[in-house]
């Protein structure tokens, strides 16, 4: 039963990883930008939430929409300014700029907030509250809630991209920038919108990470970026459901690894990542060719 | 220095192609003089300054390697700290069995290069951004594996045996000479590599990968060669780092596997000028000056270095050296070719001459 429990816990954590991954996946899909600052931006969102809660004493859940809006605005501005400037100068510059941002943010957070980790107090009752199935499986409401939130975000994003006017515009620009431009779409603005959405999901991811464990300046890359990337690779490019599957596989692999040996948690996840990279580089769901 | 081109002018006059428009003899003498001065430095300055120079030389070695990767082979690796860390452990482990750390430096270079081969196989098919994060993951995996091995100190690290008991100032001087040797070999190695056939292959790939591939250039093999060579250089630098710190500490913040190392090498390359051998040297000087000026403000030097690197990447893509080169047309390490116009001679006053690279 302990194994079943581990798998269920891993599955729930996988939702969080999918949430980490969807912003990364979206920005790559639309702008072909691999945002190396992705994880650190999620950490920034977490710290903004910490700040908002400390100042205004709003409940954690209320801080989510505020931070999402703030991060979306930041995303639009960053995209229209330096990321766009980098894109026009080539992929090397884009990598340098996002890597630079990552290092600046991580060290900046360390300067201002020290290396100590902080939690987002959801209220102990909610963190520990859980329901049990049988004698050994207990599911925390918080973890379940985050998993459901992840599915809702992915589903919403999928629907938005396929149904709404802006969603169609984003897909058009992602498919063929020049053709979309010729049809009257300002691709820079569309990129900005896509970045705003990506940053919005990043904000949710950062806050969820803060609720489920703690945030510290270094988790941006050590945890969020690398796990997000592993999820994307495992699941396969270009599919949001693949991303969810990748996140779940990563989460389950980690949980099973932790069940075997407490210190193998992260390694077990990466072992699956490397296995997929070698055996099925296009990912579990995708049939296409890896770019 | 003059190479005879296979083709000749219609008039029958042979085309003259050299490595550089200027005479490289003088810059060669200059480089030699700089090395001699640097070699003699520990006799004239205190161990404090020598220690700072060791740091600079480590970053210089790393930056030259990153420049080779990103500037010439288009491989933007964010995981070079993996090889730095492996190098440190390849000095530590033999030292624990009685091998002197100085000999360990060779083991570090070779060991890191050997490790690079299977790692390359894992990331070879990934391009640019995905390659970057994948190397980052690999560095993380290598660190996690090493942290599991308790005989080399697990997650806390180990002091480096085999160097205790001597005069501290003498040890610093020896470390400095080791670091200088590694740096000179690294830069010299990059220079020779780029002047060899591999350099030509890399230029072909950079200009048009598809065309190079269809002309029979073995693109993957050339890239792998660069990846392995860069691993060897970073490994040797990691070995020097272990000797300098007299310990090997894993871990992502402050340890040998910290991404900060890759940040420093990448920023130095970008600021100095990517795709030139001189760039990393200039960038390292900028790094060292900033780091020493701001050393009492923790990581602020890295933040400022990052901001400068972003600004340079956007506004002056060729970096400091590239900008200088544009104005003055100087090449201390010519790796390209210069095609002389018929009748042009070295003596002629400066024309808007264009050096092909």
C-alpha cells in the first residue's frame, strides 16, 4: 500500500510540475524562446505573494489573482522590450539575455531576501487537512487542489488557444509569423499577449510551490526550470496534455524513487528523463521530430 | 605565413592569402612577453594578489572554453559546471590515494574529456535552447550522483590532501603557475584548434550548417570534438580550483557545481566579444576588475556583470574586442584568412581593408 500511496502522491505532484512546464512550453511554442529565467520568474511571483500577504493580510488564495495580473503585465513589458530585442538578434542572444535575467534575479533575490526559505502560510489546517482511502493512503486537500488547479489551467489554456480570437491569433503567429504579419496581425503584440499568459501561469506555479513547500532564491533553477524542462521532454513538445503526462510521469518517478531511498527522489526523476531522452527523444506523446 | 592559394588571378599572377593583414610576428612576441611577465609575477607581488590572479586565470580558462563552445561551435552550454566539478573530483580522488594534486591536473583534464563523450551522446541531438537546459540538467544529475558517494565526502565535500605542510606563499605561487599553465595551454589549444582543419569545419558550419552537411562535412563529429575539448579545459580549471580552495565542495550555491561558474564564463565571453580568442581575455579582465571592486557587496558583481552582458548582447553584439577590431582591424590571434588585393602590400597605408574571418 505504501507504493500505491507513493504513486498517488507523485501523480498529484505531477500536476504542479505540469503547471511549471506550461509557461515554458507556451513561450517556446509561440516565440521559439527557451526562457532560461522561467523558474526564477516563478520564484519572483512567489516572493511578490509573500510581500502582498505580509502587507495587506489578504488570504493566500486571494493573492493569486493579484500576482497573476502583476506577472502578466511584467510578462508583456519584458517581452515587448528586451526579449523582443533579443529575438530579433538571434537565438544565441535570446539565450544569453534569458540566462542573464535568471542569474540577475536569483542573486538579486538572495541580496534582498537572504537565502532563507519562506513559506506561504495557507493556514495549517488546510495544509494538514486530508482525507484517507483505506488505512495508508491519505490525500491532502492542498495537493489535490493544486492538481485540479493545474488541470483547470491547462484545460483553460487549451480552450483559449483553440477557441478564442486571440488564441487563434497566437496560433497563427506561432505557425507563420510573416504570413500573420501580412494578414494584419502585429506579431510583436501577439508575442506580448502570449508572454503575458505564460507569465500568468508562471505566477500560479510559483505561488503553488510556495504553498506546498517553501520558496527560496535558488529553487527557481534547481527545481522549477529543470523539472519543467524534464516534464516537457518526457511528455513531448507541442502538446499541453503531453506536458501534463510528462509532469505526472516525473512526479511518480520521483515519488517511487523516494520510496526506495529517501535521497533518490530527484535522481529517480532525472533517470526517467534521461531514459526518455535516449529511447524516445520526441517524448511520450509526440509523433513529430524533436527540433 | 603566406599560403599559396590554388586559384590564381586571370592575369596569371598568384593570389596571396595570409592569416592576417598585419605581421603576426610582433603580436607573437608580445604574447610571449606577456606570458613571461605573468610567469614572473609571484616574485614581485604578494600572495594576496597572486591569489586573485589565480581566480582570474581559472575564469579565463573557463571563458576560453565557453567561447569555443558557443562562439565557434554554436553550442550554448549552461552546464559547464559539470566538467568543472568533475575536474575537481578527478584531482581529489587520486589525491586521496596518494597522487600529488599537480599530477591530478592531467587526470582532471583527461577524465573530464572522457566523461564528456557519453554526456555528448545524450544531448547531441538537441539544439540551442534545449541543449542549454539539457546540459544544465546533466550538471545537476552529476552533482546528485556524486553527493550520493559518501567516500568522496557526499554532500558536504572533502578537504584536498597532499598539499599541507609547506609555506602558504610558496603554495600560492605554485598554484598560480599551475593556473597560468592551464590558461596558456587552453588559449593556445583553442588557437591551434581553430587554425586546424576543425576550425575550418566550424566556420563552414557557422556560416551555413545545411550547406556544410551536404558538402560532406561531419558536423556532429566536429561539434563533439569541441564539446570534449571544452570539457577537458573546464576539467583542468576545476582541478586548479580544487587546489586553490584546498577542498572540494559540491552543491549548487557556492560549490563546484554552481551555475555561477557558467554565468561568469558566459558573461566574460559576451562582454569581451564572442567568437574571438581575444574576447574572453578582455572579458575576464572586466570580470576581475568588477569582482574585486565590489567584493564587499556579496553577489552584486555578478548582478552587474549580468546586466552588462545583457546590454552588450543587445546593443554591441560583438563585444568589446569585436568593437575594437571593427575600428582598428587588429587580430592578435588570427584564425581566419586575409585575401590580398592584387598589388597590395603590407606597407601601404591603411585602407578600409576588410579582414575575412
